[in-house]
C-alpha cells in the first residue's frame, strides 16, 4: 500500500507547541502495532484537549492516520499511523505515535463487509483503535446458523476483525437526567437546548414519535411536544417546551446537586464519562469505541454511536452522557444492567444539535 509523504513543516505544530513534559520509554501495548521506546516530548493533555489535537492531526495526516485514543494514566494522545513520516509528525505535535498494520480504509472496508454480509439482529461492530481491529460483538440471542454465518464472515476478514460475545441482549433502553413520560412510557431527558430562540430538550428518538406530548410526571400535564424524532439510523429527538416549564442547562446528579452544562463536545476513546438517567441515576465508565453500528433487531439498525462501559437500564433512554460541563451523548441502548454491566451505546450530541440547528442552553 502506498501512502502520501507527510510534510513535517506543515504538520509539526498541529494542535499547539510541544509541551515541556518529557516521558522516557513510555510503552503502549497493542496487537498488530510497532512502538518506539525512544525518548521524546509528549503533551500532558486532558481528554477534551486530546480530542482537539486528535481532530487536528487527523485533518493534517489524511489517509496516513489510522485512529487515535486517550491514555488516561499517561494523560497522552496515542495516534495510530501507517508511515514513519506520519509518526514523526505526531511526535512533533506532542502525541504518542504507533505504526500499525491496518489503515482506516482497510478497517472501513471490513465494516462494509459486515454491513453487507452479516447485519444480524443482536450484533454490533466498531473500530477499536487500541487493537487496530474491528471488534464485532454478538449478544446471547445470536446462535445456531446465524452465529455460524457471523463467524464465517469475521474469519474471512482475517486480522482486521475479532468476534466477541455479550452475555446480555442488545435493545433500546426504552421504558440526562430527569424522567419524562408519554402515553404510559418513560424515558429520560437528555439536555436542554435552544432552537430559534425557544427552549427545547433533546432525548432518544426511539422514545417517541413527532407530535407526541411529554410530561415530567406520570399522567401529569404536558410540558412539551416532540417536534422531530429520528430512529432507526439515528437515535435522537427534539421536544419543544410549552409554557413556562423550567429548563436549566444542567444534569441532575441525584444527590441534591446538578452538573452545569455549558457546551457540547465530541467523545474520545479512553475518555472518562458519566451518565444520568431516571432509572439508575448516575453511573460512570469509559468510552471504548466511536462510530459503532448496532442492530437492535426488527430492522432497527443505528449507526455512528459512541460505545462505552457505562451501565444503563430501561427508562434511562435519552439520558445524558457528559464529561465535566460538556454534553457528549444521549443514551440509546445496549446489553446488561447496572448489576452485571455490559455494553452501552450513545447517540453523539453534536450530531443531534447539527441536524436540529440547536445549541446547548
């Protein structure tokens, strides 16, 4: 495979000047990757700052970049690359470079194969930058001929894909924060937003249809009407407040306090996040993959999701995924519960805001 030569002069200071912190011999282990143990300067970054640097390097490196993740222990951005020129550019920008086997184009091709040949209810797949593979997960309902079919497709992808099993069942968590009710069902409010100068809130699309009315108590008076709902494909919805219902830009922490939310942010693999929902309240975990595809069954396939280790249960749908004062995602679904754990998927907030033309507020 040929890769374009990266101009170090153009890229060398992407994301800002290299920090003075020097880490010698830092080693990140990963399958199918080579890593240098030479001494070089690495920026100490917060997860949001690492995400900003990752986006900058991705734009500059083009096809030579093969994914990235945040190492929370080292407070470092790790960037996968497929050429030594690109690796040097990452080091000059203050990141940790890893030369890996598979390009993003190759992993994207593997994902397309899975979509075309193995879109089976109860499965999900996402590109894992740590292993430089597409991780395919099959829940407990995938068995017999369907499991054999999935195993065959994954095997055909060789080292580009790996199959794992989940003890639970993938499903939307239908019935951040406070409970919202409609027609006997319960979901969770995600984030308060402003659209065209008017107060709204966002939640999961699978919670209801456009035109449905929502209240803040079971059988209570409506506080708003759903003006748009997108599911499957995406999983987000927009509700416009009626009257004078309070709409602070914060998330209920269920301990008598709230977390102010001032902005929307993008997730980064390795980021520590929290989720607030009306069933299980507040739990935390880690982002494990981006751009995940999950097949919930009955034709309900959602793409572009954030995959995490944060637990959730029915009724938590639509609830807030956040990191500090940044809105990150809306609870979509997953497997397991808050006793046994499992995989959980979230709709990125930035995409929902872009589609609706709304802002956090």
